[in-house]
């Protein structure tokens, strides 16, 4: 008979019956391979660890290339989903950006002036104004401020 460890490694009752009738090591090996590698219809897939070890050893074959292409496709799909989904911060900043756009005129205003009108910090106003300029909705110029020197002034074009 088999030991409990061998029986557990074989798997279900049908596989155990095959082992007891055939009593060959091949049945055990085939069942272990099936259980570990036949997931979701894929045959003998490579783990990332095996992939990286093969690269370190310098053995690059068709299986390694296929695994690399599959990993790249997964990365591309994940990045595409991420790019299309706005972050929590972007969602929270959207109404503030609209309020800033409503305040801007053709006269240049500093980030401090905008922050005071929208009731946010100067740092946040400056960051959001830079985003608005990057989107092409506003323009920036230098403005002379008494007793402070030159600052950036934001305006609509």
C-alpha cells in the first residue's frame, strides 16, 4: 500500500485507484503535473520565478519568449485600464478646477489671489493652475507684485 503522504500527493480517489492498480511512478507524476499545470486550459505554464531564473542562466527559448510576451500583454492591459480611470484625487479636484476656471479672466492673477477666492491653499491653487495651463485652458506670464518681486500670473487667452 501507499503511505499517507503519497496518497495525498496523488489527489482524488480516482487517481488513487489508478495508482493502486498500476503501481507505477508515472501515474503519480502525471497527476501532479495535471493538478499543478492544467489551470484554465493552459498546459505547463511557466512561473515568474522560473522565467527570471531562465533569464539569469541565459537560457532563452520559445517558452520563455512566449511567457515574456504574455506578461507584456497583461501589463499593457492593466496600464490601459489605469489610464482610463481617474484617480480619487482627480475626481476630488474636478469641481475645484471648474471653480478656478470660472474665476480666471483676461487679467493675470497670482496663485495667491486665486487661492483666496476659491478658499484653498496657495500650494493647491498653484498645482491646479499648472494643470489648467498644461491642458491649454489658461496661460501663464510673469507679474510684478509690489514688495514680493515677480510671480506667475494666470489668465484666460
